[in-house]
């Protein structure tokens, strides 16, 4: 990812990215609500992210991602969604998959992330998915749901 960027910093960038995609910017209050933290905590993290060149924050104003912040925020969101899909493929309920994906996305090496991404994309790539992969995926779902 980016040297010096903490797990929590990644979480903030993902949330800012998600909120910014809706209207192009966000505000401290919206970030605090989404992360269930106090506005003062958001302001402190925004100061750190701004020092890293990832956000632009006007005091009592709007928050925008820089190009680099946007790139990292998108990457963190994609990684999170990848793990949710992976866990759901294993039969994990959606709410649990979302929670567990959050833990996994910060703990695995980039090599492992790359391989899981390839695996999930192969399994979710219809209509060109090979017939044997479709059969295997159906069998996997059947076995996991029956236990």
C-alpha cells in the first residue's frame, strides 16, 4: 500500500472514497457517522492524511481526496469487496463476511491478496468460465450449505 499508512488510515481513505463517489466530496460529520467515531478523531486523522498528501481538508469545510488518496481509497475498497465475495462464496453470511473481510484485508500479504483475487475472478467470470469450474463451484456451494 503506502509506507506509513496505518490500517485505520486505510479505513478512513476507503470511507472518504465511498462518500466522495456519491457527490465528489464529503464532510467530517459524514465520515464520523460512517465510522462511528467522534468528529475530533476524524479531524486528527485528516491532519495525518493531509500531511501524507492524501486528502485536502478545509477547516469546518469539505474533505476531498488527492489523486493519490483516490487511488489508494479505490484500491482499499476493491480489496474489501474482493474478500466479501470470497467469504460469501464459502457460504459465510453477508453481514459476517463484511465484518471478517475488514480483518482479512489488513492482515494478508500482497502475494496472498493477488492469488485470492485471481481465484475469485476465475470463479466469478461467467460466461467464459470453464464448465469444470462451474461444476466445481456448484459442488462447493452444495457441500458447504449442507453442513
